[in-house]
């Protein structure tokens, strides 16, 4: 799946399903496309991301340095002009972007 210029896909990780669902509902209430919330395993996610040299939005840490003891992922398609708003909502609900 290719995205066009100006589009972004955010991946946010949550420790529990209620927080992930609350974030998804808050995002939808603010006009975002309904995010996908799915369960993952900490081992799979940690293994896949521990080798990454990417940086999570606003943390200043490499993904390999972040504690990924979180079992739920929220995937949100958005646009460049809405990224900061989406990140703020996700973080208000305990997510790591």
C-alpha cells in the first residue's frame, strides 16, 4: 500500500485494550478516520522494532531504546497537517507513537 504526498500512517502502542479503544474513540470524535486497534505480543513487537533506527515522534529515543511492554497497536491514517493533533490525543490516552 502506497501513501500519497501529505499522508502519514501513525502507529501507537498501548498497555491495555481499554486505553487503545478510548484513544480510537477520541480520534474518531475529532474527525479522524476510525483507527484500527489490534492485539500484538510484546515479544513480536519488541523483536521487530528493537533493530530499528527510527525515532518515535517527539521522544528523542531510538525505537530500540523504548520499552515496548505494550500489547495493543493503534494504526491511524492521517495527513501531515493533522499529525500533531493526533499524537496529542494518543498521548493523552497513554499511547506511545
